[in-house]
C-alpha cells in the first residue's frame, strides 16, 4: 500500500531546498498567514496569492538579514571581548579618525546618547583594557582627545569593518535604479517603524492608560 505524501511542516514550502527544520520554522513565522491570520493588522483584500508569496519572501529575507547582522556583531563582540556600547564607541572613534576629526568625550556621549558620567566610565574601561588613550586637546585645554590604539583599530577593521564591507559589496551588485528602489523601500519601512505617535510606547502591559 502506498503511503500518502507527507504534508510539509508550516513554512517548509517557502524554505530553500535542503533547509533544516529550524530554517523552515524561521520561514514560517514571517508569513502573513502566521502573523496576521484574520487580517486584523494588514488589509489583504487587494492582494493576490502571488503578492502574498512575494511579501512573505521579502519579510523572510529581512528577518534573515537581521539575524545575519546579529550573528556577525555577536561574533565580533566575543572576539574583541567587548559589549555593544563599547563596540559602538570604537566604531565612532575610528570613523572620526578616518575623517581627520578629533574625538572628545562630549562628542562621543552625544553620539551614543549616554550621560557624561557613563561616557567617563566607558572610556575608563576601554583605556584600562588597552583599547583607547586620552591625550590633551591641541587647542582646547579643557578637553581631552580620545584615540583608538593601533592594535584595537586593526582588530576592529577586521571585525566591525568586515561587516560594513560585506554590506557595501551587496550594494555594489545592484544597478543604480535598483539602489534607488532599495533605498526608498528602506526609508519607507524605517518611517513605518517609527515610534512617533505609537500610543503604547512608554507604558507597560497591564498598567492603566492615561
């Protein structure tokens, strides 16, 4: 007796050939049918089946991109034994140096969005670990210039720098019109994800609203 064909697990029909079950599960969670089965959030009345398939594939691609960036960033932080804020600080300091700009604690605090006290603790930590040094400012006796040590710059260029270079290589493979389209799409999605006007921001589930 012939066994009936096995039905694919949710999302497997969208997963690449040879993908494992975890990969198939990741594909499934990005589908409109899984995230919004009853159309409470997204009006699908004007969408065809092909439209939905394309949207599902694009949402999956965005999810894969976020995961790939997280994996690479996490690996960079483990390699350099640094936290996320420390890595962001080094990235800013290196970029400023490449532009010939002098970095101060104040400019770093503004970039990171943290207090002066937190910035001082961060720089103390990075300096103690041998990643940065503070020197007198050439024209402002009240300020100190923060510089990244050469060994740390080299390590950062091979970790964080590699992440950026890989992004650029992908952009290079697009033609000018495709770049404009992708740029407009990302700007539009960023605007859609803005917290401006979102009524639940700043509150907590279960707390009474104003």
